C-alpha cells in the first residue's frame, strides 16, 4: 500500500490516550506506534484506561515525545492531538 506523502510508512501518535487516530493510521497501512508517558502500571492501559492496541498491530510505548525511540528521519507521520505539553 502506498503511504500518504511518499515518506516513511511509520506513524506515531504522541499522547494518544483513548483515541481512534492510531486505529485510522493503522487502517491506512502505516506501521503505527503510540507514545504516552502517562500509562498506568498495566501493560496496555493509559490515563484513559484504553485497552490493548495490539489487535491492530499498534505498538504502545510508555515514554514522552522527547524520548528518542525512533531513528532520525524515520517518521512518516507524527501526530499529537490536543496534547502538546
């Protein structure tokens, strides 16, 4: 599947919480990650008590957007919907 913008097929939603955005990014064919520093102790939960994004092959990371999780120039799409801190 061709990716929008002709860039990398990697998409990240920073601070996703309970959001349909990562699901849509995955549906569009992006290898999608969620980065959220406020996850609770559960492996998949976050401040919104969202469940495992795993069934959509979305990886979740307990980290902030300032943490270096991805190689430089690796991201094709980076979103943060009302979460700029």
